[in-house]
C-alpha cells in the first residue's frame, strides 16, 4: 500500500504541471485565433474601402460625362482614407506621358565613396558627361582624394 500512495503523489504533481502547460497552450491558441480574426477584419475593411473607391471612380466618370452636377456629390472622397487613395494610384500603371516626364528629369548626384558627381536620368540611368581633358584630370584628382578620405574614415571608425 505504501507504493500506491507514492505513485499517486507523483501523478498528482505531474497533473499540476500538465494542466499549467495546457493552460499556456490554450492561451497561445486563443491568441492565434484573435490574431487571425483581426487579420480577417482588416482584410474586410480594406476590401470594402477598395470597393467604395471603385464606385466613386465610376460615379466620377459618369459626372465628367454629364455637364450638370447634382447636389450632394461635391465631396464624395472625403470619407476614403488618403493612404488608400495614394496606394491605389501608386499601383496603377504609368501612362506614357508620366513616364516621359519622369525620364526627362536629370539630376546631379554625389557619390560619397568616390566624390564624383554623376548625372542620373529618370529612375536611375547613369549618363555620361562630356568634359574637356583638363576638367577630366581635375575630376579624377578630386575623386582620388575623396576616395582616400572615405577609406581613412572607414578605417578610423573600425
């Protein structure tokens, strides 16, 4: 009979630990379920907003077609979040005019490693700049000096 009591004691202590671990696993499951519900709700609201945006665009097209506007249609986009409108515009393909306008912009960008100024067209095409022989030497000397300075800064910081 003494052995059966010790076995019962062992079982009861293991039952306590298993119940606490099962509580933790249940809490994890509940947390997972709540996260999933939150994601679903977020998706639903995004879908609803996108649908509303589409409807407003259709109405806008219809209004552009007609010469007279009916009252109450002045500020339809006020209830749509700005971020959603910008996101939908960013996802739309670029028109040829927009692309040409973007490509026509040429900017001068400094390369910090070499100290060179580069001409960048539109999204990132690097253009060559035609310079005289003396200016070319001057640019190379400046770039070599800047490259050395950059290297020294990197080695000092380590």
